[in-house]
């Protein structure tokens, strides 16, 4: 059984030959070409080749196109920095300095943006190289996350009291841009769009606030993905993620999570409550990989497989990005455990 077949059965809540596995190893992929982070970020061909080599070397079941969270915001003119040893990110604290400047956030063309156009190229190359054997999941930052990067989180939250109309106009323009962006990504033949809904967890805002601010826009995007016959996935590594609300708005085929949802106390409860509504991707804590022994990691994999694998609907993964400065040793251990302990 190849990865496409294995993951398809899992997403259909059937038991395949074994649990699929995907440590989110994108950032360490650069090591396979011996390039630094900045070069990996800026050169879509080298980025694709490194991810392909990492996929083959670690034998993971999924390819996710995550590079960093700044891709979309950068093309609205946000000043960027590209360090050699860590992910690219905004330089400074948002480009929108006042409520009057929300007008800077118009509808833009992803094909003309330097970063989004390269990201489309990256996705296309990965699909052409591996799309027949591995699911290709295109990673997209959600509208509210993009807006918070352009304005700053604190500024945006304060503006909800005095400039809600401006916020919604900006979110509308971001959503229109993302519509074109996800169309371009789906045109490459990718199998799923994974939206990062960063603020749909109790660590940031209430479910009511998230539903009001991002709900209508992420629903429109998700509906469009489904209308085109592509899958919707969610990534959210916040503590107390809102499964219930996001499932209502997005109908996701899978949710990548680090923690159990806000209305559950255990993995077993999460599986019982949501295991037939969506597929759970996770939940190995990448921060713990820095301190785990090999035995600790194997025990954690066993614990998660025991709690979540029955009847399919579970992909063993890190709950967020694999630590960028680690080797691939622990990623390979996770794959080994999926292949051995994760057999049905």
C-alpha cells in the first residue's frame, strides 16, 4: 500500500495497513541540500528539491508545503527579514500603524507577488515530482492571521473596539486575494489546502470572537475548496483549539493539532467526540523532542496510537513544525513506530 492509498483510507475512517505518519519536517529539509534557511526560503526549486529528498530519506506519508507564515503578508508590502538560521518573518511590528492605514490592504494578484508566486511554483514542482504517490498539502495562512501580521496582534485586537468596519473591509480584501491564491494552488493538482487558523483557540480569543472575525471568511474559502473537489485541512497548534466551531464553518477532512480541543480533557475523549467527523493529525509536541530520550518518544507515539488510531482517522505527526535545528533522527523514529507499533 502506498502513501496515497494509506492516507485515503485513513481520511475515510478506515484502517489501512498501518497508521500514516508525517513529522512536519519541512524546515530540516534544507539540511539535505546543505543550504541555509534564507536560501531555502527564497529559492522555490531548491526548497522543493530539499523537501523531496527529506520525504524520501525519512519515508513520510504526506508532503506539506509549509515554509513560513509570512508568505502572504509579504506580498502586501510588509518588510521582511530572511535569517540564515531560522524562518523568515516580518521586520518590525506590522506595516499598518493606524486605523486609517487599513486602506493599504487591498486586493492583490498572487501571481505578481514575489513570495506567493514562488510558493505556487514550489507547490507545482512538488506535485509533479511526488503527487502520484504522496498527498501534497498546500499550507495557507488564514485571513485573520495575515491581518494580525500586517497590523500586529495587539493593534488589531484594540481596533476591534473602534474600527471593526475597517477590519472587516481588510479581511474581505484578504479573502478575495486568497481565493485567487488557493485557486492557483489547486490548479497545480495539490490534494488539500491546509488553513492555519492561528486564533481559533482559547489562548488568543473566545470562540464567539473568532466566529465573528474569521468565521465567515474562512467558511467562504473552505466552501470554495470543497466546490473544486479538493480537501480542506486545518492546522492550529494553540492550546484549547475550537474543534466544534471550526468543523461547523469549514467541514475539514483533517485537523492538525498539538493539543486536545477546548471541550475535551483527553485524547480518548477527543477521539470519541470528533473521531468520525474529521481526521486527527498530531500530536507529538515538537518542543518535547528537544528533551525526550529515544524511549520517551517511542512511548509518546505508542500512547497516541493507542488513543487515536482505532477505526482510522488518525495520522501520527508532530503537532507543529519539527524543530529546525534538530537532525532527522527523531523523525525517523516516529516513522519507524508508525510502521511497527502502528500496524493494524
